[in-house]
């Protein structure tokens, strides 16, 4: 160590230096307090000071006060070397900033022991100071990096509007959010809502938010169907995420009237739908989470929900129902369901407050997201001015020239489940049709399925009514598919210009026909799941008619604003 010896007597300075230099310390000298202050200010390499008390010009106590006052975070111990043993003097030395005493006459062993002890403390302090500086640097670096990442995440949300029909709340368990809540107006005037939960939480979980947000907003701007959006997201995440990560998500499109919701849900909690009378309907998730299945295994089938009166719909991540209090008890689904059934007013805030009160001082251990959707006419507002915004512009005026095409699906191609997707790909890129993709796909899929199963294969849906009927029905379907020859389904699709424009779909199959009137009567009277296809078709189509003994069906879908997604 470098030690400053402050004493007005040369003999004392030389004696102390002799002892310390034998221990390989470096010594420097001052003859009074003023010189000591100047030396310490000029030389930051001084590690320790041996200070006499009684000196001319400035005594040791005053010098110590000045030296300590200018140190800041610097640690330089001051050991008083004095023959004085008055208690008041000792007290003054300590109050002035002194760290220790060595009595005169100096005992060599005591001096060396005390210098070494303070040397160890000084070494420990310097190591801690160095570690603190490194930690401070890394924290500042991390804060800057987090700020950059936060700006990137925030920039991913491109919307300049908000929707009056949507209330949302999200709270991350750490700096970055593994939950994702995205809302964007559709060009047709409706609204898209995505609520999702990546595996885990924090930065690692939030990484997938960027590509999902990019796909969501770019596809929404093109008014791509819900099914196509989830296909794109699943494909990207399947390539991006490690095998132990996935994305539970619900994607919804609500039309501008707020009467029709197109829903895809994978791995999420049940959607809670509450009618004005307080009746609760749970909409279960029908699919696997995104990012797990390859393209061939992935199912993008959507569900269409129709509402005639205003309902409240709730989406939430498992951070809500799995939130725990100090006793380890979970908030639970029952509490949440009771709240939404009895609720009124701003339910998102009330649920948030209820969860916080329930958890008390318990640390939040998972990301929390809550979204409320009010069905009914959709309105959008500017985020800054709160003024109403017309997001449709000229979108509804988009139309195509009249066209038509025909295609035959024969024999082995009838087994191909991708046929309907190929048909949709052919027509969905045509101007004026893109906003109707989900409903058009539902119509084509249902009619093609009826033609294949009841026409070509001659299956009777009545088989499904028994306990094991569904299994028997699809076993028989598979057997007949594997043995078909000289079979076909012909599809004629035409774009008809008018007020409004329409799509006409004519499907003819090679089967022997069937009693379509009996089939229609059965479906109208059937409350089972397999009997709802006709009701859905009649609701979606402006015209539907069977002919040629049941071998041909003609359906017309109106490209009107009322039918927009």
C-alpha cells in the first residue's frame, strides 16, 4: 500500500517509514495538516494515512475533517498516531472521521497489525466498488437494451385507433410480457382481436410477439380470413420457437354490425359469453396451440357465432384464474364466472381489482390479460382525438369483372382434404371477395362435404344418432372412399355483377341422388351437432336449392356489406 505519514517531527516520520517499508509498503510524507490535504487531493493512489494530532499551521483533527469531506466514495483510512489518551480528544478524532488509533510510543507489532487489518478492509472495499461499477455498467447497458426492445415491441402495434367495443387490460409478471393482446380495425369496419399466451413469461416468452404482431397487422390490413391468419402464424412459430415453447391463442373477427364472430381458438381458456339476461355460455378451445403442429397436421377450421342481441364476451389468460394468494389458493374459474355473470359497468377493471385484492401482497408470478368484447355495431375512434373514424373508406365499393370457372374433382382427388383450400385460394385473391373468405369457405366446405358423403358415398347421417354412431359413420366413410371408382364432384363458381354482387355456386355429384326433401326435413328437426349444417347454410346464403334428384345443389352468396366479416 501507499501510506502517507503526517507528523511535524522528522524522527517520528523516519521511524514509522522504517517499520512500514520493511513490510514492503511505500511511504510519502507531510509535516502538517495543510501539506497532508494538498497531497491527498493531488495523489489518489494514497491508500492509508498515519496522522499526528498536534502539528503547526493545521492540526490532525482539522486536516482529517477536510480530507474526509472531499473523499466522496473514496475510502482512505486515517489512523491517528498520538500520545494523547484524553477521552474527549479520542472522541473528537472519531467524529472528525478517524478510523483507528496507534498509541505513542509506537509498538511495531500493533502498528503492522492495524495497517494490515485496514489494508484487508480497503482491498475488500475496492473489490466491492469494482463489482458495483461493473454491475452499474451492465445495468445501464441492460436498461438501454430493454428500452430499445420496448420501443421495437411498441412499434409493432401500428394502430392509431381504438374500438369502443373492446376493453382490455394486460399486466406482465416481469419487464417483458409473454401475453399478447392485439386489436385492429378490419377494412370492412369490423374488428380483429388476438389474445394469446406464450409459454412462460419475461423476455424469452415475449420474443414470439414480434413475428406474430407483424403477421397479424399485415394480414388484417389485407382483410385476410381468420383461418389464413392462424395458418401463417402457426407456420412462422413452428419454425421459430424451440420445441418446448408454443402460443395458446384465440383469434376473433367481429363484423361491423357486431352480430357475427368468426373464432379460432387453440389451447386457450374457454371464452365466456354472457347474454343480457345473465346466461353464461362457454366456448371451448377447439384446437392445439400455435407453433406445435406442422402444416399438414394443423387445423384452421373456424367457428362462426351469431348474435341477435348485445352479449358480453370475455377472453383471459391463465394468469387470471391461476393467480394465488398468500395461502396458495387460486383465484379460480368459478370466481371469474360468477363475476362476469353478475357484472355490469367496466368489468375488465373490476376483474383486475378483484384479482389484486385476492392476491394481496403476493408477488405476481404470471402474466395477466383480460379482454371484454361487446357485440353490437362496431365503432372506431382516433387514439389522440377520440373522434369517430370511418375505417372502411372505399373498401365496400371494391368489385370484380364478371367471371366463372368450373372444376371436376375425381376419384382419388376426392380424398384430398386440401381441395377446399385450393378452391378458396383461387377465388380469395379476387377483388371484392377477400372480405368474405371465412363465410365463403364455410359454404363451399359444407356443400362439398354433403355432395361427397350423401351423394358420392351414399352415407346416411342417421348413423350418427347412436352412441357409437360417429365412429361407425367415419369408419364407413373411409372404407367407401378407398373403394370409389368413376366418381366425381363438379363445381361451377360464378361472379355475378348486380346490386349487390353475388357468388353463385353449383355443385353436382356422380352419386345416385337422395331424397333431399327428407334430408332437409330431418336437419330442420334435428338438434344434434350433425344436424346444424343446413341451418348454417340457409343463414349464410341468400338462395339455396336442390335439384336433379338431390345430385345438384345451387347456392347464392350475397357480397353485401351486411355479409362482411
